C-alpha cells in the first residue's frame, strides 16, 4: 500500500518525476514478487507491462508506456 500511496501523492502534488519514479518502483517490486512466486519468471518483467482496458484512459496509458520504451501487452473486452 505504501507504493500506491506514493504514486497517488506524487500525482496529487503534480510532480511527474516523483510519480514516474514511484510507478517504476511499484512495477519492479511487483515483478520481483511474481518471480519469487514462480509466476512469469522467464520474462524480463522490468520492461514488460500489461494494460487491461483500452478505453479513454487505458489507451493513453498504453501509448505513454510505449513511448517510454516498455513492451506493452494489452487486453480489451471490445
């Protein structure tokens, strides 16, 4: 929960660098937890991101991640 709070706070105070750092930290820690559990351990999880929902917000998130150099895997119900 601390990671989520850091992301929300950085966004609230409009500090994009801090928000980016907090989000990257969250992704790296999530990838580490998945690898420790034996889930997706064969992937370079630090550069692979999944986006669920490609509506108004999800598409923008996916595009931003692609511009930042992430491999984006997306899923949408429509």
